[in-house]
């Protein structure tokens, strides 16, 4: 998920103490995915997303085009797929069951941002710029957001005893995700000196007070 995959992957120097270490095979896969992604971001920055074909990304990452497609079925997946898929769900389930979802989302996001490296934060900014600028990526982002909204709805349903498809549950899930994405987009628009954590807090404050201005 673009809006919430912000913690360091397992095995990195910034992960929480006590996290199980992945095996050698998985670490090599992660290294290959990261090499492809970083090469792609470099090329996107230099010549633009649409002007960068997969074979150039493969050459820059020192892998074959088939290897790129094995890890990322489409070019959009290079931007939108990462090692952070489970971070949001695990973080939310670790929060107190009676905590408002807005506060849970605030805490999970800010804690995750505190663990990422400067390079990972730069990649997050590049990702959000591409989400804003490239229609194909915006379209795929909507798919990811729908998946994450379903996950948040499931967590809310467990907390509240309501069905996961309850309208109010779905509205809350959609609202917190949309708010977080707006915070990330605002951060990119504001420039490199903007305080992302402060923007997350401000965004969640708007939800917490009931969407009043």
C-alpha cells in the first residue's frame, strides 16, 4: 500500500529488536527486489517514467528482463510493490483494541516513519510523486487502497463486533486511508524540508475532531 508501507523490511538495520531474521534465500530475493527498485527510481528521475523501458531497468540493476518480470509483473508494480505489505496490519493489530482507529493509524504510521532510513524516505517521496504524476500508477494505487481498506475494515469489525461490510466500518477505513494519502501528497508538494510526521499528526487531528474546520 502506497500510503502506509513505511517501515523497514525484516533484516534491515532499522527493524525493531527481536524481529525474526529471514533466511539467506529470502534475503537474496529482497536484495534483488531492492536493486531493481532503486535502479528504476534512478532512471525514472533521470528520464521520466514513461521513457524508461524494463530492459533499461534490468541492465541498470544487473539482472535480466525476465528477472525483473519475475519480481514485478508490470512496471507499475516496481513502484507500488515492496517488503512492507504486512506492516500496517501487524501494527494495527498490536494496538489496544479499544483505541480509536484514527489514533491507531496515527501511532502505527509515525512509529514506522521513525524507523526508516534517509534513503527509504527519499524513495517514499519518489513513489508519491509518481503516484501524483503517472495515471497508470494512480489507477493501480486505487486497487491497493481498496485491498488495504478491506484489511482495516476487518480489524475494525473485530474491535467493534460489527460485520466487516458494515457501512460505518467501511467509511472509517476509507477515511483514514484517504487522509494518510493526502498527508503524503502534501509532504511531496511542500518540498524536502517539510515535516512528514507533523503532517500525519495534523491530518489525523482533522479526523479525530470530526472533520470540522
